[in-house]
C-alpha cells in the first residue's frame, strides 16, 4: 500500500448549459449541494483518503475557482489550476483537459492518477489508496467505477466481465460514474491544447483489454439539471421528510428557489443579519445555531396538529449566493399566509416580486390555495407597494379581526390568479 496517494484531477471546465440560469454566474462545480460547493465534497473525500496534490481544470468563469477554493490549504491539499479558458480560449473536453494537466499529474508514462468529474455527487466514495496501489501494478490504462443506469442514460456505457474485472462492450451495461484511475500512457502523444473527448480513448483501451471496471452501488448523482440539484438539496437522496421531498424547486429567470433545509442556516444567518430587513418589524436571528434549530423544525413541513403546511424556500441568485427567502403557511381551508425576506443589497431590482410570484403560482398549482394573506406593518410602504403590484388589497374587516393583528398592522388579501394569468 503506498504511503502517498497519487494526485487527482477534478474536471471543472464545462459550461453547464443545462443548468442555466444558475451557471450563468457560477460554475457548476461551485453550486451549493447540502450547504457547500459540489466540488468541496470531492476535496474533502480526497484529503481524507490521503491525496495531497490536486489539479482542477477550469474554463468557464475560471477565476471563481481560486477565489472560492484558494490553494487547498484548508483541506491539507495543494491545489493547482489548469486554466484552459485563459490559455486556449475555452474547455478542451475531457481527454484534452487531462493531457494539458498531465505534467502536474505524472512524470512517467506508467504513473497513475485519480480523475473525477466536478459535477457528480458521490458521497461515500473513498478514493481508496488500496485501489490506487492495486491499479499501479496492473497493465490497465484506466479503471472505471460504474453505476446502475439512470433514467436519463438507460443504455449505459460498459459491462463488467466478472472473471477478469475488465470492462466489456456486451450488455448488461452500467454507466460510468465519472470517477476512475488513469495511467499517463493513455494520453501520450496528445498535444497540449488539443480539444479531445475521452470516449475514443476508452474504446481503444477496451479493444486492447486494458480497461478495468468495478461496480459502484453507493449514492451517486450526475448533477446535470436544475431538477437533480434540487432533489439533492431538498432531501430526496437523504431520505428526508416526506413532505420535504414533495416540495419542488422553483426556477425563474434570475432566481432558483430551493426548499429550505436546516443545512441552509449558516449561509442564511449572514443574509438575515442585515439590519435593514428589520426597519419595521421583527429582529435578526440570535445565532446560527438558533436559526438551524428553527429551520429543522420547519423542515418537517407541517405543524404538530397537522392543520398547517409550512412551505419555505431560500432564494439563490445566478451567482450561487443566497439572497433571502419566501414562506407560506397553508391552512386547511385553502388560505395561505405569505411573507418574504430579501437582503437589502438586492432591493429595487424586482427580485422580491419575482420570487413571490413564483411561490404564488406554486401554491395555486400544487397546494390548491385560493386565497393569499399577508400581514404587514402599516409603516412598511415598500412591502405594501410590492403586494399591491401583485394584486393585493386590504382584507375585509372580519378577516382582519380573525388574524389577531397588532394595532400597527394591516392584513392584505388577494385571490391566487396572477395579473395577466388565465383564471
């Protein structure tokens, strides 16, 4: 078993077209998954496994990577950045990216290294040094871990020969998990800067009986769409509460509304510590721990007596930062009390109205809400203007009395059909 693990390359150069608008301002590997950037899950796992040298290839918005991750010291790693955008004007595809980074990964043709895609989520994958040591003593050019085929890739990539442990073309096939061990020899002769996909090289290794394969049956997600990212973040993969799993992520031209989780508390504490939010009412959360406990309670999505549904979404901008939240308390009679909070740095851009509108549409379509109610302080003219722009008006006196308002509060009400929408 080696005392030092081979280096690793994290592939992070892609544009993430299917993840737009989230990736318009944030590279896909830096999007948040359960409270931290997707790529950080790999960095933590590699560090735990004893890997010390990591290369990250970059192209799209590549300056954001060193700004977010630094030199790797916080994980006990040394990170280098292979800048395909700066040096070549764009991403070089997988094999081209590996070839460019090769001088930092291997000094001899027989040297091996880990490769993992920055846009897959596979918690529990160990990057085991025993696997690296065993691979180093084989004749294989690559060793791929394969997962069960997902609905979006039902045909799979390669089969596994149970006798030899080599990949095969014949079914049953599984899907490459975008993680593996590779030998430098596989990329010999590729001129740095060449755009080249990996699949032809894998097929050539397969034809030479030099492509190894192993099953991976642990958790794995190809984070290739906004819906898959949302599933990870609102608890399906974690076995979260049933009501939490039923909530949908919502997407607008400038925002991604994620079902709120306790894991959002640390980042949201910074957002909600903005004193401008509380000019008219309430107070900032007293601590991240207090907010996390509150979010944990709300994550159950239902009051203890079952009469209310608690639906809360955090708002993420196109750059990946959290900006605020929207919330709805849905009552059994089809009424919903709604509210929003947005950091003052983002006021005046129509983001609050965009988020509230998306929530209204969801409440009407999926929760059969017919009446929306909002309690505001009489002095809060900004919120009053927003609500009036969305069709709210003063609620009838009997409704206001039932709401138990404070003397300085008003109750506003509207039907759920949005202005300009079909009834």
